[in-house]
C-alpha cells in the first residue's frame, strides 16, 4: 500500500481535540482542550481572581508604613490570633468527632440512621445567623447547656469558647462527608485478613483502617479550617465581639467598612488572605505528600 493511500486510511486527530486523559484511557469528552481551558480561566478570573485583585488594589492606595501599622495594630493581631487558633481548634475537634460520626453512620444500622445522616447537612442549609442565635440561646448563662457549664465555672457564650463552638458547628459536615465515601468503599477483606492473622480490633483499626482514612480526614480538616476562617454570621451572636478578647477578623473588617475606612478594611483582608492561603497551601502540600507516600507501596507492588 502506498504512503498516500495509508494516509487516506489513517484518520488524523483534529487540531482542537483535547489531549488524552491521564492514564491513556480514550479521548476526553470535552469539546476541546483549548476551549475548556479558556472557559476555566475566564470563570475563575471573574469569580476569584478579579475580586481578590480588587482587594489588593484598594489596599495598595496606602503606603507600606500605613499598611504595616494597620496590620500590626494590637486589635488586628488579636483578631488574627483568635480567628486562626479558633479555626484550628474547631478543625481538630471535627477531625475526631467527625470521624466518629462518619464511622457510626457507615458501620452500624440503627433506627433513625437516615434522620441522623440528614442532620449532618443541617449546617449547610441553616442560615448562619439562625445558627448563631440558636447557639447563643443554648449556651447562654441561663440556657439549657450554659447553666450546667456555668455551675462548673465554664463560660461558653460571649467568650472565645463560643467562637470555637460556632466554628465547630459549621465545619462538621466537611469532615463527615469527606470520610464517609472512604469508609463506604473500604475493602472488608482487609479487616478479615488482619483478624485471621491474629490482629486485635485495636491493631486492625490502627494499622489497617486508620491509614486509609488519614488522607480523607486531613482533607476534611482543611475544608473545615478554610470554612471557619471566613465565618461571620454564626459567630457574632455568640462571641461577645469584645475587642482584643472575642473579636474575629471578619467582624473587624466589617467594623472598618462601617466606619468608611475602606483602605483599612481591604488591608486587613489582604493580610488575612495571604496568611490563610499560606496555611491552607502548606496543609494541602503535606496532605499531597502523605498521599504519595501511602500510594508508593501500592504502585511498587
């Protein structure tokens, strides 16, 4: 067969066709890589990059000395500190109790299981202001839970503890919904093999199950932490909003806006954005490295 005939019989890929997906399993269903990439960049630019650039542009109207003075003011530093450690504490609590909730929902069958599973998504659907009012009512000094805590000398509402409670409430679904699919798809044969080799339940949990769940738990914690950093509505009703004590960064930004100090508000927002992005990026890098480390033995085998 001549080369010309061979070229007529062999179809050529269209110049706009997308590259083969990772793994080499057929062509991509997208209409074209260039078109899809352009739409992605445009979409992210309009929703994310342009608003963030506007914040930085507004804060750039101040001099470096003025920006540094605002960012290092005692009130700003206290708000940063409270927002960061309260978000981290809430993410840690959700990592433990969210894992327990996901385990119970996936491993046990009990009356009302579907109802409890639906309750997990309540923080998604409930307006944050309603959640804040409900938490403040329950944990107030004369509330259902606030009264016994008050008797123990613990003040939950209108203190930093209330901030942690509110952030834990809004972040719980992220951990539960991230861990549940992993538990649902976990191969029970691994547990049976561990039991047949003489491993106890604690050893099976520690050496077989938890290593598979750790990446999902870390991902859920990162999502819960990111959600908590920007939370405003549910916190202001239970925090007390006292400067240098229970004032979070989003509230301080709102106060600056109400005072028509737009440059100061955008400066605080920019600094908080950079700090939050650095923490989230570091957490994602650590999770990615851990996932590669766990996947390395499987790829080698």
